[in-house]
């Protein structure tokens, strides 16, 4: 059977990192629908995206003029991989896909395989933004629709704490040079202190325990 069964997928462990988007160069090899979706996703996050393909889905031409997207009508060459940080493998040729994968391994490049995510080094999680938080998630069982559903639930919950998040960040900036910084932030970032915050007595509590006048 091709690919992995459910038990194998669930056993995969993931490590999430946050990239500084404007400094990241993404290469997408392929011009079909999967390539277009990945192009939109990474460009919206602020990455610099180069798409290489001999033919492009008509939707790509709507992206002409987007400053961080470059479309190159060409066949795949290893030199394109050399100048990018992450490679998205999205061609309709198994031979080409395998060639890209092998070269990425040789050059220690991160790559995402659109045909079978278990054959890549990168999985693109669902990402959501609130005014003061950014988070990403995906299921361990490989269900993007479930990730989308859960992301809305988490986003709504974060909005309930939005003002408190701003407040705790401001406290961190005030106490970051104090020897007690870790202790204070552990105290502030707790359900007990959130309760005081909802009663609008947070400043009194901080003054009482740590002599912090907000």
C-alpha cells in the first residue's frame, strides 16, 4: 500500500518553528493548483516566493505585479534550489519530484512534498492571527479540515483574553530588567491573576506583592 496508514501518521512527531517571513526565500517547482495554493499561502505571510514551471495555471497570472512573487517559465534546475531556503515540490512528474527531493537532501534544504507530506521535511500548518497573537496547528492524523475547524475555536478563545495578553506583555516590558522578572511573570501569567484582572484590581495586587506601580 502506498504511503502510511493512520497508525504510522499518528506516530510522526513534529517540531514547529517560526520563520522571519521577509528573510525567507521559497522556491515552488510546479505550476498547477497545488503550487498556486502554496504560492498564495507563503506570499500572504510575507515570504519571498519564486515559482518555476514550464506551464502555469491561469490563476497564476492574477499574481503578476505582486512584489514578493516571481514567476519563471523554465524547467526545473538545481541552481534554483541553491538560492532558496525552502522548496515546495509540486510537479506532476514522479521522476522530477524524486530528483528535487534527492537534491534537497544532498544540500540540506527544507522541502514540502505536495503529493505526500510524509515524504517531505516540512508540513504547512494552519495559521491564524489576532491583534496580539499568532498561532499554528495541525492534526497528528493528517486532517486539514479538522485543523481549520479547531483553529476557529482556538482563535475565538484567544480573543476572550486579548486585552489581558496586551497587559501581560506590557508588564513584561516593565519588569524585564528586574531580578524577579521570572517570578513576576509566572505570577502574572496565571488563572489566579487573570481573575484579579477581571475584577480590575490587578494594579493593587502587583503593588501589594512586588511594589510595582502601574
